[in-house]
């Protein structure tokens, strides 16, 4: 049986966000819907349940951020999920790294509309000079072994006393990806069920080093 579409009001309850934050996210959602008509920013079949598939999927990472985290790097940001949502909800500085010009143009407009504290980098992840980050996030970018390779240079704490973590949103292949990653990486992994996707999970990874 198909799940009922999550409304903005239901999202606000599940995510425990203020009215002002909900209004900012609603402006983001409206902008995304307008731009999606001419630019493929997200899967077209996900827009009907945007508040679950994108907003809730992203906001669930807030609870897994290190306490006191101030700087997050979002790799392959696309339309801004999860990085832009985290900046709005957690009021933290997020670096959005995206190489496709049309998507960075959207991110710039979305950041303006929502007043999000973000820095947008139009570049390939491998080409930027890494900066210290308390957390590195990503969704639907690459298999875990490749993600760890991309994230590792950023895993230097930006905030004293914090152990940096990776927060990756993964689907049904998460277990196989973990098996593959452990062939070349030492990692400490916590796995949490996704609030948005029945087959999905959140991987919180720390202690990243080469095997």
C-alpha cells in the first residue's frame, strides 16, 4: 500500500521545526518546483512527496551531527539535499560542493531565498582544496568506498574538541557497500534506519583511515 503524502505541517511535527523555519523550507520547496519545470534537479517522481523524500530525508541528519558542530561539507549537493536543509534547520555553515553550473545557479538562488548560511563551490570535489569540517554529508553521489576517498581530506575538525564524522544517506545496498569499503578503509560505523525511506539508512562513520 502506498504511503500517504507527507504534508508540510506533518513534516514540521516530525522534524520539530519552528514556524519560521518551516516558512523558509516552504520557500525552498516552491522554488525547487518552479525550477524543476525546466531543469532536472531531482527525480520527477519524487516531487509528489517532496516533504518526505527530500526534506525529511535531509533533516533527519541533524540529530546525528556532533554536538557543537559549526561547519559541515556537503559533497555533490545537487539541488541542496541534504546540505542546504541542514544549514536552514541547524543554523550552521555548510559548504555545498557541486560541479554542474545549472545546479549551482539554483543553489545560489535557493540560498538567497532561504537566507541559508552556505558557501557554494562550483567545482569537482577532487579539485577543491579541502577545508576543516566537523561533518561531511552526501546523498546519492557514489558507492561508499569512493565516498570515503572523497570525504577523507575534509575530516579535520573545524571546531575544537569534535571528532569529525561522515553522515551518508544510503539505500538497500548499504550492507554490500560497507563490505566493499572495509577492504580498503578502517572505519567505525553506526547505522540508523531512515525516517523517509523504508529500505534506506543513515550511516554515521568516524575513525576513517586507510586499511
